[in-house]
């Protein structure tokens, strides 16, 4: 298992002979050890993209605080705003880290979880090796 920068790639089995175990963190929880799923993986990649770890807040002229994510919308060139009705994280299992990371980040750009889920289901219908977890605030 190789982990780096939010992506994990598994190959073969754990030294004990079992499959690699990877937990998906619950972005809504303050505790690092609380997960929404634990996966057993072999020869797969997993990536998570979200707005809950890498973000910053700014005050506007009327002292309203706005929080922005490190993810930049390529259409507007503006960072995603962290808001209660938006997606907070997307985790994708795919054959490669590049595919998992790209899909996770792309799904973060959807306006709501229902639209993202619909697109993810269409992708999964074309490639059953893909799995998705989409969380909202």
C-alpha cells in the first residue's frame, strides 16, 4: 500500500495475508478515527477530495465570514465556497490514483449531491470498478 497526498494505491495483500483495509473518514466528524466505511482493497486506488481540511475564511465589508476551499472551479477560476448545502467530500475507488483523484475533484464541483450522485451512477454503470461516497455538510 502506498499513500501520498490524499490518494492510496494498493497492490497485492497485507504482510499478514489479508487484503489492505482503508477507512473513509467522516468529514462531518471532528474525530480523525470515525469513518463512514472500511474497505478491503487489492490492486485498487482510492482518493478523497473535500472542503473540510484545506480551507480559509475571510470577512467581507459587512463583517460576514465566508469560508473557501482549496478546490478551484475551472469555469469561474474561483475557489469553491464552503456552504451548508454543498458537497463536503467525495471519495472514489478506481483502478488508478489519477482516475480516483480526478473524479473525486470533479464531483466536488457539482452544485448539489443529487446531481453528483446521478453522474457517479452513470459512470459506475459504464465501469463497475468505480465506487463513490458523496457526503454533504
